[in-house]
């Protein structure tokens, strides 16, 4: 018996006949014709190798095999119905759904405590599972539903996913205050040619995006080091002769001791947006909407409060 060969609509027919103990009553319950229900029953009998129901008075009665099947089939249909109902009619105070949210080191501290606190107050039975999103795989993870939400840069947003922008981030070039270049008022292209940069390995498309901007202005960055996450850039630059291209907002956030100096590039570095993204399949899911609206609200508020100064 191969379940892949079974038309799952036949399970609805089985459940209706088992419940009603009548072909005609099952047909009325399902909104089908009696011949259509009889035909579905024939297909089920062929698939299971059992008659399933036999005539009993004016109706039908289940065989032993049908009684054995009734419990798992009824349970499966009830589970699906409850799941669909929770999607259509989401009640945060009672929902037990699980949401898997991709996070990285840029948003973890701003999002996780605030969202968990909100959920504990308003949706105490909700399960929030925060997953370290894997760089360039994040787009596919949200598209195929592996993750419910992820953070993506503007250049990764397309019509295949839903999204909401939570901030715009200007780029800046950072060096250590001990770096001889830190004494300059501004950088020239020749200064940049003399620099050695540190980059991250976890979002290669972002590195490519920045490299393409530099190349469009006749510059090839010299990469001397690559680290695994964005947080590591700031302390490494502060104690070395390396430079990095980072978001100014986060440079301000990590530069609490004044060990970093920030420069505008000698050419236009466009801002990059941060977007919360989700699968199009989740667009009208009330539960998903409830969670994502709070994710967007938390991040937009957090980054509005930390608006960078140029």
C-alpha cells in the first residue's frame, strides 16, 4: 500500500460514511451526489482491499478494518481542521503555534528580548524559535517556508517574497583611531587603494554588492581578512590597521569607547535597506501577520531611536 497513490479527498468520504452510517446522508453532508460517494467508496475498497462498509438495515455498518482506520483518519482530519482554523482565526491569547524567525547579530539584541516579552504578555502559549539565519541561504529559507521570517537587504528583495522595510542604513568606512589615516579630514581614492579591508563571510552577496560599487568607481578593495559575523568587524578594526565598510548606525552603536573613526567614501555609497521578509504563502495568515507586525514595529522603533548622524 503506497499512500502517495491515495486521493486524500477519499478520506473525507470515508469519515462522512463512518459518521453518518449512510451513503445518502454522507453525500448530503459532503455536498456530493450519491453516485459520486459510491464511486469514491469503490476506490477506497480497491485501495484497502477491504469492503469497509456493508449493508445494515437502511444504512451501512463498518467492517473491523473500517473501525481500525476510523480513529487515525478522524484524528488526521481533526488536526488539519484545527490547523487551518488557527491560520484563519488566530487568537494570540490561546494559540500554541510555533514561529521560526531568522536572526543575525545585527538584530538579535534589539528583537529577541522585546518580542519574547511581548509574546509572554499577549500570547503566552506561542512558541518563538529564533534561528541563526545562514547568510545567502536566508532568501530560499523564507521562500520555501523553512523560516517564517528573515532579515534581508534591499538587493535580495524581489516579487517572490513579501517584505516590509524596517530601516535604511548609510554605509561608512571605519578605521582604528590609531591608524595614521584617522588623522585625515577625508579619504581620497588613493587612500582607499592603500587600505586593506576586513569583510564578513556570512553574507557573500553583500560583500559582492559593496565590491561592485567600489569597482564602478575604479577601485578594487584589497581584502586581508574575513570574519564570520558582523560584530567581529568592529573590535578587530579598532586594534589593527584594517578598514571595513559597515553600516553607520551599527558603527555608532559599537563605537562606545571612541576607538573607531568613520569616513564618508570619496564617492556616493548608496544607503542599504533592511527588510523583514516572509513567504507569499504566509501573506494572509492571521497568526503570521500578528507576529510579523510586531517584529517590524520593534525593529523600526529600535532603529528609529538610533538614527545615525552623518
